[in-house]
């Protein structure tokens, strides 16, 4: 399987960010799966999320669907969908030959002085989908701190789990990001593909208050928890090749999914 890591700096304008999606898909030639980060539709710290949120059949998600269809790939991109109580859902759009749907982020980032739940409603359902004959699981940012979700996805057949993020900066946060991605790969003896927003400072964009706007350093961890690929802080599109069948020898050697007692 060939996966494109599209590490971008999204801005406050959904139309401009759609251009970043088009550019990333063009640069991802040969990929089966093209992954953009959380908040691709609009950055945190920009517009009020409820003002730009759209349903999955709205114009923004429909445009991404057309981009994916034209390229013949599956595209993942973070967006915001409306919630009846005035909040939004932090939704990972999943669109491609298999269908058009989304995963709503389950674990909300009420940590490090930020309260995502004030404007975002939590999702409730784990989501998997198929790409190139492989079952893939979906997760968003703070989800990576909760191994139970990743085990649930593995139980549903996921050999690869994608994590999209707009990871908050701060002391030790880069180290935590890599550690957590590698740990979730080792917990589930699965591939974990983690794509975050690039660091806005790397392209001269000033900080947006306390909003988590990204640090870069997207990475791929293999089923033994080893780093397969890592990016730097700046925007970049990189296509990586992984073999989903590598999970089989890992699960034979480290049968943690079978040996669980709780």
C-alpha cells in the first residue's frame, strides 16, 4: 500500500484550504491513500467553527470527493460538521472508491489549558474502511492517547490505523507525539500512520493564541513500534510504501491482542 502524508498549514479560509487539498493530491501520484491533517477545512484559532461547519454532503466535502474521484484515490481530510446543540463535530472526512463518510473524533482535547468540548461534541463510534484490500482504522489527534480505541479498531480487522492531528506545541509535546504513535503501533501490532499540521512558524504564520495549530513531524510506525518514516516541521507531501502483511509476523511474535485478559 502506498500512502501520501500531506503535512500542510491550513488557514482560516476553507476555499483556500481546498486548494491545498488539490495540490496535495496532485503531488501524491501513485498513492492509494492520501492523508491530510485534522482541521484541514479550517485551522483552529481562526473562524468560529459553527460558522464554517458543513454536512458531509455540503460543498466543501463534495469538492474533496470530486478531487478524490478524479485522481482515483481515497482522501482523508479533517473538517467540521454541524451539531444540533450549536457545537460541531470534529470530523475526519473519508472519501474515495469505497464510499463517502466520516469519523467523528471521540476523545476531545480538554487538556493543557484548551477545552475542545466547549465548541465540539464528541463522536461515539469507531470507524474502519477499506483501501486496496486492507482494513484501515481512523483516529484524530487526542485519540492517540487512548489505546482502547486502537485495540477496538484492530479487533475490527484494521492492520493500519491513520491518526490525523493538529498537535499543540509546548515543552515535551513533540516527544509525546512520537512516543504515543509508536506505542499505539506496538499495542496493536499494526501500522500507525500519523499526519499532523505543519508548524505555522515554518512558513512565517504567527501563533493563533492558545489554539493547537501543529508542530509537524508526521510519522509512520511499523507493527513493531519502529519509526518507518518521519517528516520535519515544514509543509511537505511524501509518499511512503508499507506492507500491511507485516502485521502477521509481528502478531505471531508479540500476541498482545490474543493474550489480553481485560
